[in-house]
């Protein structure tokens, strides 16, 4: 099961310092965990901090990967979504036992230009299936929502990202997709987004 999904920045944004990452979209699957004696507001703040920790760790991993490969954070160009996704950095790392989540978890990330797409999964999940789902979600976000374009407001398109996740990660479950089912999902998503 997927614990959470994030879209966040990995390159400096004008309003942030060079070491900060801004979470543009976050979705947590499953029941809320944490101390029972906390108020809902305290639980929300603790969950928000956990997600910021994951985003910072992914930002560091993307920066290390790009530095090692000699890649740089380049400006987004509208219309080159497929090329950007093909050149994306990706990786995986493990979060220790109860470090941020109740059990050990695995973080998969995909760094596409100035954005990172992140899945936090249970350790027993099929990582190849999770990576395929992450790439599929990123592809749909770029093609349907035009996230690389100037003024691409992910914050204003959160309902569309929710709809994508509802179809591609229902209740946080990874789906095995054959060609026909994937084609039908693509058509369904395209018809929803065009509304």
C-alpha cells in the first residue's frame, strides 16, 4: 500500500531559499496515525512536518543524483513533457523503523526538472510496480495538467490531481495494468481532465 504521494519543488524557487522545498500537493492514504492524546490540529501539524522531512530528503537525493551525473536544474519548456520525463532522475531510499511513519517505509522519487514526484510505500510493495505507477502519474500530470508550463498552478489543480490518483492509485493501492486497462484508464482520465 502507498502511504502518501507528494509533488514538491527540488530547485530553488524565487520565494524560497536554496535549501528549501515547497510541497505543492500532498495526499496521505490510510488511517491517521499518531498519538491519541493530540488534538486534530496537532496531528495535522505533525503530519505536515513528516511530509516536509520526506520532501527535504528527496530534494537532497535529487541534488546528489544530479551532481553525480553532471545534470543541472533547467527551466521548464512547454511541449517537451515527454523528453523531460525521459531524462528524469529517479531513485529509492528507505526510512528507518518508525522514523517518520509507524513502520519502516520505502520512498520512491522521480525528479523532473524543478519538480519531484514522491511515493512513500510499505516495504513489502513491488517497487517496479510502484515506479511504473509513479511514472504514469507524472506523465498524466505533465500531459493533462501542463505542469511544466509557465504559471502552472498545481495548487489550483489539486482536484484534477485527486481525480488522477483516484483512478491510478485507488485508496493507495498499486494496480497491475494490462495494455487494454491502461488504455481505458488513459481515455477516462483524458475525458475527465478535458471537462
